[in-house]
C-alpha cells in the first residue's frame, strides 16, 4: 500500500533515523543509569534485568524528548533547513510533524511499559517519579510556556536526566537512596546540565531573535561560558572533596582523565559566534559528560573488585 512518504527515500536510510534522535545527547541517559547501577553494586548487588529495563527506558525518554523538541521547534518556526544541530526529519527530509509526534509518543509508550515492570519488581512509589520525569521531557519544548524558553533548561535537564536518574537506578536495585549515591550524583547532574548549556550557547543568536530567554541570552554569551568553566571545575573539585572526606573510593578520581575534553569544550566556544563553528565544542561537552561518568563507573567497579 502506498503512503504519503513513499516518494521520500532519504528518510528511510538508517542514518536519517539515527540523526533524528540526536545520538550525541543519549549519553545523558546512558551514563547516569550505569553510574547509579555501579554505586548499587557496592551496596547491595545488581539485578541486571532491572538494569537493562532502566537503561532502555531512559534512552527512549531522552530520544522522545529530542523528537518533541524537533516537533515544537518546527511548529514555532525555529527550525529551517539551515539550522545546525537538529535531526532535520521535518525540514530536510520531508517527514510530517504528525509522524515525529507519533514516534515520540510510541517511545514514551514503550518506556511506560518498561516503567511498569520496574515498579512491579521494585516499588510503585517510582511510578509518580517516572511520570514526572516524562512530563518534564514533554514540557521542555511543549506546553504554553516551554522550559527551553526560560533560563531554567539547564537546571531541569541536569536534575531530571542526570541527578534523579542516578538515584532511581540506585533505588531500583537497593530499595533505598544512600548519601553516597546523592553525593556522586551531584557532579553528574551538573555535567548533563552543561550539555544543555552548550546547545543554548550555540543557539544564542537565534534564540534571542525568537524571544527565548535561555541562560546564555539572559546572562550573555561570555558570562554563560564563564559559568560553564566554573561548573566544570566545581565537578572535578567535588570529587576531590568526596575522596578527602572519605566518602568514596579514590578510584573515582579516574574521572580526571576527562579534563582534556572539558578544556576542549571551553576553548571551542571562545571567540565563536557562528553556530556551525561551535559544533566541535558541543561534542566535547557531551564527551566530557560521557567520559567523566564512565570513568567514575570504572573506578567504582575497580573498587568493588578489590
């Protein structure tokens, strides 16, 4: 049966679908789940089936959030064929907004099913937390006052996709939330928020022109970049403080191997105003979050083994 999409062969390629979910952002979902699980390994062991369910659900929610962003930015006239950093399913490859929304809601549906399984095995108290996380994912670009139009996008993304995901991943394995888990989750949440900040730094001029009050628009590009550098430094110093206080293993300092990526991110934004020239810095910001979290997880696993 012929459909309205049969004359759009480009959109069927795996690369188009891969770009549509903005894979560079998915580490913001992957790393916190892995980190929370590694912390629980030290406390009470791991149910690997629960881990897999949590990982898939988190990635689906992040991918769906990206699709909601694609849908609403198109509807509000923010995305064009020349826009940098978007999936481009609608403006470049002829997908209809309805298809994008259907894909996003389908991902939410699968995540919801996985969430029901997670709650049934662990605790139904998680149902409310999970639904709030999904609602925030939608309201980031949806609703009458999208979070992405305010200076609080970094705060919400860091809190819900970084900090809370670690605690949920820990809780479903142990049935409680420890002080150690909370302390380790803080820098991870900050770095997830910085991924959002890097995106808003790139989009500063366009956001300002369209009336969006993102953090870089409110603070100014230079001040926002200074804030990013301070938050990078705080995240690394926080780990030093935890080790000196005896709260965590010194193996967690393996995360310091990610410092070159953080420096590359800051240097990559300095003096740049064109969105395309800031793409490498954005990638370095996302890579900092990935390496920081993975190296912490490796450090925790080494501590478990010895």
